[in-house]
C-alpha cells in the first residue's frame, strides 16, 4: 500500500510539473524527485519482502493494510512539508522577501 500511495503521488506531481514545466515557479520538480525516490525505495522493499515471504505478501491482514496506508500517507505528507520548506527558503516569487522588507 505504501508503494501504491507514493506512486500515485509521484505520478500526480509529475503531471502537474509537466503541465507547468517551462515556468516552474512553484518548484514542483522537487516534489517529483521526493516522491519518485520514495517510490523506488518502496519498490525495493516490496521486492525484498516478496523474496522473503513469497505470495503471502499479496494477502495481508486488514490491520497491516491500514498501517501501510497510514505510513504511505505520512510519507506523502512529509514530502509536502519538505517541498514547502524548500519553497519558502528559495522564495521563487519573492513573496517572503517582500513581506519581510515591506516599508511602512
């Protein structure tokens, strides 16, 4: 489930990035890299789990599915937090700079 959640997040962020690719003001490429990296990590985890437990991997208990869903959603949320921090630090539109140095 974690792999599925992060792959969906990666595909959606890639589509948004591609739609706005020439401008790239919101730095969505950072979000794409984070989610694709997480997807590759979960894919490697799934491969090693399959080697370890075999076909049992495809029939998890409902509690395990829920735990994996929460883990996948928390990874997506952490990726968004990292993206927001990078966006605030880089400030591509100059909004923070304008708010901090606003003359009264």
